[in-house]
């Protein structure tokens, strides 16, 4: 499943970097990295319920932190009991002051 930007403001691109891992680029930089983000994920790509969900600022291969910048952040998604997995619905919002 190819990620897409839908009804978004200030998102330049979303790149699928690995199974269950996405890099998001921001169009206009935020004033600092203290912006607020929310993430909602559900359903496996095949429509199976009970996906484990998502995590911000993390890579799947190691679970290591990837610190946000004023122009980018990472989203990680996991399937129920299966570790890294692409999910059907992945939503992220950001609230903060632009530079």
C-alpha cells in the first residue's frame, strides 16, 4: 500500500522507508521541535482488526529514537502480535508555531 497525503496542510511528502515505517517532510519549518503531534493507526492492510498501533520518532529495525526536526519526523506502525507492519489507516496531525 502506497502512503499518500490526504487533506493535509504543511506536509511536503511521505516516504515509505521500510515495512511499517514512514518519513514525513514538512513544507514550512516549525519554530522549534516543541510542536505537538498525535498519531492514530488501525486495521492491518488486509482489513484485519486489532492492529497494535503506531509510534512517533522511532525506526522499526532497531526501535531506536529518531529525534524530530523542524522539518521532518518519523512514524512507525506495528500489527497485532507481529511487530512491524504496514497498516491500512495511518493519521498524523501536528500543532505548533511556524518559523
